[in-house]
C-alpha cells in the first residue's frame, strides 16, 4: 500500500532528511556537494525549466531567466534554517511557505541531483532511500536541539 502524503503546516519547522540507498555514498567529489547546493538554491522557488537546462545556458541567459522570475511578492517554497551534507545523507531544517512547498522542494532537489549523479557516474536507479523523512519541530527547545544535532553531525561522525 502506498504511503499517504504528509501534510506540512506553515506554523512549524521540520527536520527533513534522507540517506543514500543502502547508506551508499551520495557525494563522491567536492563538486558533487557544490552541485547539490546549486540545485537547493535554484529550487527554493518554483521554476519553469529543470536545473540541468538552466546551467547549460550562458551566464547572461541565466541572469535574464532569474531576473524575469524574481518578483518581490513571490513566496518561496521553503525557508532553509539549517542544513548539513554528509557523504551518504543530508539534513535540513525547513519551514514551508507555499502550498506543498516542502514536498516539491525536496522532490525537485533529489530528482535533479540524482539525474546529475547517475549521468556523471554512469549508473541508473535510485540514489536516495525511498521517501524523505520529516519530523515536526514544535518548540524553540526542539529547534535548538535539532539545529545542534545537524551542526554537530560532521564533528561527531568523524570520531
């Protein structure tokens, strides 16, 4: 049976995370981290073209595209309060700002990065383990604790 779609409210932040299939490495080179972050910043707002098509345009065309879609009244999909990229997983603290914002944001980021990773590494199939996980953060104390956990993740995992 399919997992029902989760509803995300605008009044809470969420700890959103996922890891590589079988906990495999999802970032092999420094450029992979840069690509993932580029995709993240690109999909903060709804976009008409895929990131792979966008980056193949000239810098002038990229600028025109972004300026043409920049309207001060536009609402971002999500606000990113914290993030951490580890070799085989990622974490975000997100607050949804538009309808279906978290779901669309994570879907676009994961799909775009997976296509890039598969082409670059001559592979096919899923890169991340199923649907992303999300936990509601319902208090300031929880927000501080999750933020601390995310920021210490690289330090604690290297021990």
